[in-house]
């Protein structure tokens, strides 16, 4: 699950419980232990790239 934080940046949340905290070594949610799917990681990377592109359009830098 991807949502925008108050600054507009995308954040990845667990598809199972909505938690935003992940163990990066195991790619599992700290709250419920669900694995982060590869598709979710790829979608998040695209969302970050899109957000950065929009920011560059506003001020010319990141």
C-alpha cells in the first residue's frame, strides 16, 4: 500500500496491517511479519521517482 505523507512524499505501508515500519534486512513488516512483495517495492520505487520528477518541475532541483 502506498500513501502520501503530509509533505506529499510517497510512503510504503504493509498490505496486511497498514504499518509503515519494515525490517530492511528481511523485507518484513515489524508489526505483523508479512513479507513485502516485490511488486510493492517496485510500485514504491516508481512512486518515489514520479514524486521527485514533480518536485523538480516546481523548483528545478531535488
